[in-house]
């Protein structure tokens, strides 16, 4: 079940959707490169999200980058 405050459930929901996309739309070896790119982007997003486990970390990041 998806939960607003549970990042794990949110990422799992995305992975389920991506798995369905893989099976239904880009199955086969000719799409392996595209699937690898999708998995790489998801890994980057998960890493980036770990940096923002606290509100203070997010505020600090935004201030350092002028956002």
C-alpha cells in the first residue's frame, strides 16, 4: 500500500510500474540498453532522495545551490 510518508512504498510503486512497462512495452534484448538507462536513473534518484532524509538537509542543499 502506498503511503505519503513512506519513501520505500513510493519507490516500490514506481518499480512495479517500470517492471510492467518492461514486460509489456520494452521486452527483448533490443531494449536492454533502454532498460539499463531506466534502472540507472532510478538508482540515482534513490541515492539523491537518501540525501534529503531530514528537512534541514534539504534546506541546506537548496541554500548552497541558490534554489
